[in-house]
C-alpha cells in the first residue's frame, strides 16, 4: 500500500507510551480487525475513535502493524463505544457499572448531556450530588484538555510535544501562552524559540513585543553556550538576534538588551585585558568564570599544604621495589609535581603513561595515609579510573553531592570536602561551571590534580578549562610525550598521534602482519552503512572473537545521515536482533536491546554514558536493564533516560573506552569533520579501531585543526587575580 493509507477504528487500549509521547502503541478495532498502531500517537482512551495516516508494515516479531505518521482522536461514535469510554477510567467517578447505567438512560445523547446539561446525570441511579460534582469536574477537565490539544495541534505542534506541553501546564496551558508563550521554550524540553515564536504569532503577539525580543536575545546567548562559548560579543548578539527576529530596528534590540539586563536575565562584562566589544553573559556563567578564577588564584597562594611532601626519589625507588612500578624521569617529575604544587595538570596523548603516574601517586599517598579523592566527569570514566588505580573513584557530581531537589551541590565553601588531594581524570570534559563547583568545595591547603588529553574534544558545556588552566600559568604543567614501547607497537596509538600532528596515518597494511587499525574504503554512505553492519555482526566477531554487543561500539560524528547514529542504530538493531523500524520508531525498548543511560541516576548508581542490555519488558511497560550484571528497573516514564546505543555520538563516548571501535568518516559529516573529533574517536579503542568511509573525508578532518575557537576568558581572569595585590 502507499504512504497515504488511512486507518480508522475504535481504541481498545494502550500497550505502550514513551514518556515524551514521541512513540506509542495502541490496539484498535477496525474494518481490518484488531490491529496494532505504532508511532507518535495522541493519548486516547478505550472507546474513542482514532484516525491515523501512515502505512502497513510487517514487524518480524509483532506481525502486521500500522505505522502512523500522524493521528487524531475523535469522541466515541457509537453507544457501545461511549459506554466503553466512560467505563475505562478516563472519567473520575465513573466505573464500568455507572457507565452502563448512564448509557442506558441517555443512549446516543450521553455526550451531549455531559456537555450541555450534566445535572441530568442525577436521573441515573447511584449518582448523587457528590459524585455529580466529581463527574462534572472530570468532564470539564477533559474538555479543557481536548481544546488545548486541538489548539496546539492546529498550530503545527506535533502530538508528542503537545502532550509534553499539556503535561507541564494542564488546564493552565492557554493562560501560560497568553501571558508569555516563550515560557515554554524556557521550561519545556523540546520546545525551542522557533516553536514558541510560532505559537506567539498564532495568538497575536506583535513582532516588536518586548517579550519576543527578550526571548530572541536569550535564545542567541543559549545557542552560543551550546557551542561551548561562555559569552557573546554585544554587537554580534544584536546582529544575530536581528536575523532571528527578522531584521528588527537596532533601537528595539538595544532596548530589549537593556530590559534583559535590568531583569537580571543577561549581564555585560569586559574581561581583564580583553579588547573590543563588551561581552554578554548569562549571569550564572559569568559568576562561574569569575568565581573559578578567584578560587584558582586562592588555591595556588603560598599556604600550608594538606598533602604530605616527601622525598620523591626515595618514593620512586620504593614504588619500583614494592609495587613493580618503574617510572621514567618524566613520570617521576609528574609525581613530584603532585606532591609539591597546589595545582597540577598532567597531559599527554595515548600510550604516554598517564595511568602509571596515577597508580604511582595513589600508592604513595596511601602509604602516607593522606586523604585522597579520585573523580571523573562521567560514570564510565570514574570506573576506568578505579580499575586502573585500584582505589575508589566516583563521578564529580557524586563527590560534590548533587542535590536534585535544590539543583546544586551539597559541598561548597560552607561545607568543603575533607580531602588533602583531589585527582580529576578526563579533565578535558570539565566545563567552567563544574570546575567552579570543584574549586569552591576544596578546603584550604588542598591540592588539585587534573589529568587528561588537552588535544581531545573539549567539554560539552561552556569554556575551555583545561586549556585555560595551562595558558594561565597558575598550574604546574607536566606534558608526557614519550610513547612507551608496548603502546608504540599499536597502530591505533601511532594513527592517533599522526592525526594529532596533522598527518593522515598510513591506511594500508601488510595482510600478513597483525594490526589493530584498519581503514575500509567506501565512497557511498549507504555502502558504508552496509560495511559497518557487516563488520559489527560478522567480521569483527569472526576474526577477533569480540562480542558485537559487549565489546564493539560504533561511534558517529552526527545523528543524521546514512551513517549517523539514528540510521545506524536502526540498521544494527535490525541485523543483531531482527527488528525492523524507522529511527523515529526506536523508542520501544525490548529484551536484548543495547542501551545507554543519558543522565546520572544516583539512586540506582547508574551514570550518564553507562551501557547496558535490556533483560525484559514487563506488561506494565517497565523495562529491566542489566549494567555489568546488575539489574536496574525503569518505570515507563523513567525509560526516557535510556537511548539505543548500538551507535553513539563521539561526544557521548568521551571518558569511555571500548575493546573495539568502528567510526564512519564521510563527507556527509563535513560540518563535524575536525582533527580532535577523529582523534578522540580513535583514542576510545583499546584493541581494535576501524575507520569506514572516504579517504578524502579523513584528509578534511586531519587538515581541519580549527577546533572552533571558544569564547572563554578564564585564563585572563586567573592571571588578573594572581596579579592583584
């Protein structure tokens, strides 16, 4: 059949609904029999009529289904359907027996009576004044819900987003829209400025309304924040906001900026030593950058150190004798720096021995009974740190005591951490706000050590903390450059260092020689996708004995395209589990699915980036997922914290390592082809790395050493704080 198929029927019940409403499964009674309908479906109760547009598909597990692209709900259209609807629990105060009596009394007129003359329900046995009030209130709420949903859908808001908006505001939705439609962009995940602006125009907001101008300015600043910048130059902000708002006159924009400053939504600042225009910050980001600089300067001031200082030469000999840790001169210098300086940065590429330095430092401090804390930005990075050192490590959020109710950390200047020395691994992932929280929580005299690869991708959040700390001169910086003999034999390590130098690594190899780095040439993205699927499902398991679920991770630069995460998740899932489906339909998780946790969950001890397998799906919609052999239960709503992870973005893989990594490198990803992106992807692989795609795309990435220059002034602020009397 064609994509214009229309299916209409009476809802029997809901089987599944993702929390964000983007995917649902309903059972429908239709002329085609009882059928399963999937897709972005509105909330519908038994007895209501659903009309869906889409196509028929054959699911290998669930059989024939109707896959809807859009759908709408109408009231029940028969007496039997009305009774089923009222008795389904959709209306407070009405159960199956009461529904039967109501329909017996009013028949096809039931819905009209509920709308226009609900007092007549007193004619039905068992409905007194109290129950009548319940039914009236419930019916009024449903009518309000339907009106709101029709309004939102009528202005181009899809069913998933409409449900999310209504879930946030309920009957007050229209009031919120009339007061300030841009509130939705600030408070509802998935509603951006353009969506809120469309609604604003629909309700008659004037183009030069101050609320619209303010929202446009905030949107531009938040967009810059999402690109890693801490601020935007004032003229650039006004220019970009003018384009967004369709060429407003400068006076209106400047008035909007003044109003935003007066309302403390935005702040202007000129960082120390900065030339040119003033910068526009979000207040919390400006506080973080200023506070981080002041705290860093205070950290490195001469004072009594809490961490013990000893004879490093004797310690190095003791490490070799007692623990078999033979350090090079550079590694010994790194350990010495940690015992002498209050702020230390240890950086270097793969295979240069950063982990050995950490192990040595831990052994020395344990022997001296120092209070040591190890932490990393993500759960996977913390786990790797713990495995490498043999000492307890945790996420920075757990160390600082994140309080989700208060939206802040327990530990800070009034309740500092009880540590002598704190080590943060994968420090390139730390943004300016998190760094500020760390230095606020350090007690006087504590030592801070940051380890990481400054050439990897910077933090997802704003700022360039690791680079700025190095540039500021406040930290003692130890650069490890010597690649150890064992690591030097790895073509992965060699390729990573070549890419970091701006060289395309050798892509060919002698078939007779063992290697851990391959390049599979494919010019067409569709053919590259097929090659990736075959590598993951057949060639890597067959040649290297690696499990495609547990040991192989596909990492893509982007979500879109034939080799983006959406399409590759669909293709790999179909190949590994036999489940077909468009990317938009991948919200239903079932037994066997490979999933990634998207946010830290301290209650269940599961963290952002952790990868698990779905063990089973309960009839209630709950999903049970195994992480490293430990099962975690997710309610229907909590399942939105999970995403399919047969393929993940390279950014999501920061701080993680996998036995084997497969990376598509194609010109279709040209906007993301940067040297540090490919370098980061390669350094995620322990035993095997395979690039699939076009040599030209790899050359483009290697030549592009312009990791976009971020607006960040932490280094200058630290220098100024250090120079202050």
